[in-house]
């Protein structure tokens, strides 16, 4: 699969994922904070399956 998540998008996804997981671990936001695994995984890998059906791509195009 070709990467479809750009660098800014990746940084935001990783930050949001880590924040949600930290909130879940500390008990501040409850168990739903474990949903942070999804943005953390897509940010780390650089591929977002939800972008594929819509043809979205936040990576810079190479000329």
C-alpha cells in the first residue's frame, strides 16, 4: 500500500493518539480513550484505510 498520510497529518495523529491513551491510562477520560490506538497506528504507519475509498492523500506530491 502506498502512504497517504502526510507529515503534518502524521504528527497530529500521533499526538492525539498518545494524548487519548495517556488519558485512558490515568483514568481521566475513561476506557474510550483507548480509541487513541487508531490514530497512533495510522500516524506511525503512514496509511489511513479511511482515506482510500475517498481518494484522499495528505502527502506532498512529487514532481
